[in-house]
């Protein structure tokens, strides 16, 4: 199928960020083409967790009932075990006074979720082209927008797009071609992800098991499967290059609290790697272009922020794209996209600070052990923190002086 010669908005990337952006734009009456180099359904290494507030965006997309009907697991909170054995056990529905759109988070395999969201974008009127790789992104000499070269089935075609949206993930080609990528030095981690069947003692909470040399995430994703995601420093990941499955199994077997739970378990999908993480951009827009989802930034998978940020980012971006496309001058279009950057920072900056605080604790065992000891005793604080990671408790609640002090300041005798 050939590409159209002209489109108002070209979305590159068909994951949650791209599909959400396309759907919201189509609902606003914008002509949209979405291209992805993959064919769907396709596997995607990811923790596959959607926070309670992600359900609100899915509802706005008219996709929530479809996602739940596809067999998504419901998670009522999170359990985090530190290296010293202390356990933070928090619930989304708690006494802190904040309520999410739903009292539970969701978890669903990305091959299922992404296909459902892509079909939702298609049903909204988005032109979707799968198997198209980005070959070139050239600003127009006359007029606004870009000439975008895409390769499909061995042939290269060019589309004139008035505005280009990069939703193409961690290693975004769009971000690189726009010259806005800035890779962070820390934390440089890599994840190894697979689905397992019959992992013992799985309940209705997601789990994070933090050790000095990485952490393991476990979550029911429906259909009797558990998402098993091992995240380690990038330097350690080199040891896994020859046999990632053996690397993950050996890591689990060295943990007496985890090994018995995998004794009768079976890995049913290949171990896939993703990362390094900690991708930054100097800004999430350029002239006649914008970035959304992981293409704009991604810190670390510990808080499970990725899918919610992708969905919310698409919802946030769409009206600014509409303003830019309707602008009567190039300067007015740039102001519209600059306003998106400000709105994005206002929306996510508090959560970014929490992510960095948690990243610091995960990377410094003494801090993590201290925080776990405190939160194991103070379930009210544990619920509060889990609510922040669930995207419905304001991040400012964590930064109240008394809360922050107890969470991150270890006593002198901490180990």
C-alpha cells in the first residue's frame, strides 16, 4: 500500500504514545498518518504495567473496556523488597485521601495492548502503515513541514508532512534527526524481559525485588502469565550477551527468597533486552515537530512510568499540535509547540523528581534499606508513595519535609 503524498500530521511509531496521539488528533479533526517499521502484533520488552490513572486516558480513548476484555490483570498495589529483606507493601486504595480513576492498576502483554491501541487509532480514522522505516527527515525549503522518506517493501516514498511527531521510543530516529538527544550518564541500566508460566505465590500486587546488583520485577499480566523483568547496570549486561536466559536464571537462583518460586515455572517467551535507559532530550519539540513518550525522555523502569507517560503524553500533545497546524505563521506554530513543552514539564516534573529520588535509593543500598525499614513500619507512608507511582497522588506529597526526611535520611548506624 503506497503512502499518501501529503498529510497534516505524521506520527512515527505505533506504540501507546503514537496510537494515543493519533487518536486524540483524529478526534480533533486532524488528518493523520501513522507509520511503524514493525508489523503488529509484535513483541515489546516492557514491564507491561499501567498505573490506575492510565485507565483514565484509556477511557478517554474509548479503549478501556477493550483492554480489560482482553484479559488484563488487575493490580491493587505494589510490594517492594529491599536487599535487607524489609518489604514496602502499599495499596492504591488507601486512607491518604486521594483516589485514582480506578482503584487498581492494569497489566497486559504489550503485543496485545499495542495492537488494540493501534486498531483504536485506525477506527478513529488514522491512516496506518506498518512495515515502514524512516529513511529521511528534511525540512521543506519552501513552506512549513518536512519531506519524510519512508521505506516499505523495498521501495522508498516521500510524504510531505506539515508536522511530524516522533513516538518511536528510546532510540528515536526522529529525536536524533532533530538534534535534540542528550544521553544521561546515570543510571545506565538494561532490562531483560520474558513471560513465565506458573511462578509461585503471585498475588494481585506487582513486585519489585531490589538487590545490590539490580532488581527484579514481577507482575501478573493475565492469561496465567507473569512478566519477569530483570534490570541490571549496563556494565553487567555485557555478561548476558551470549545467553540472556542463563543470565536471568542464574541471577534468580542466587536469591533464596526467589529461587523456590521459579522451581516449577516455565519461561514461555524469549528473553528480550531493552536499554540502556536514561534517555533525555534538550526539549521535546522543534520547528514543525514534537516528541512524545519514550522518544521525549525515559529515566528508569522501576516506577513503571512508561505506558502512562506515553498515553498521557499523547493526550497532552494533541491540542498543541492542533494549534500549531492552525497557526497563521511559523512563529505562531513555534509558540504553540513551545507551550507544549511548558505543559509537559508542569505535568510530569513532580513525578520526574520522585523517579530520581527512587533511582538514588535503588542505586545506594544503605538508602534503600533505610527507606524500606521505615515504610515497612509506616504503611500510611507506603500507601502514599505507591499512590504517587500510581500517578494519582500529587508528587508534592512525597516532598513534604517530614516525609522526605524519614524516607531518604539514614541514621548513622544504617547498613
